């Protein structure tokens, strides 16, 4: 079974009309979630908690989309063997 991992993260943006973080060191990693529904719930909770700050944004990254199981492993993945 393929895992559909999702990462929820956010932080303060330089400009609320763009997605550039003010400080990468201050990005808040909410967590990794096994499905979109649980990631969405975590995202929504953080977004609502920071609703008064127009520069705060939270995102859901679909990590499973970054990996194609059909392609050959990269050299760094081979280091574990």
C-alpha cells in the first residue's frame, strides 16, 4: 500500500500576497500526517489559531507527490544498502 504523507507547516510571510517566509529558521513544523483529512484538520487548527495575523500562513505539502516509486533510486537512497 502506498503511503500518502502530508507535511503541515507555516510561518510569517514577508508579504501576505506572496509565499516567501520572513525567517526560514522560524518556520513552524506542525507535523507529518498519513492522510489528507488529518493534515487538513491540523492545518485548519493552526490557520484559525493565527487568523489575527495577516502575515501568518500555513500550508499542506503533499510529500507523496515528490516521490515516484517507478523511478530508479537516487545514489543517496542507495547508501542504506
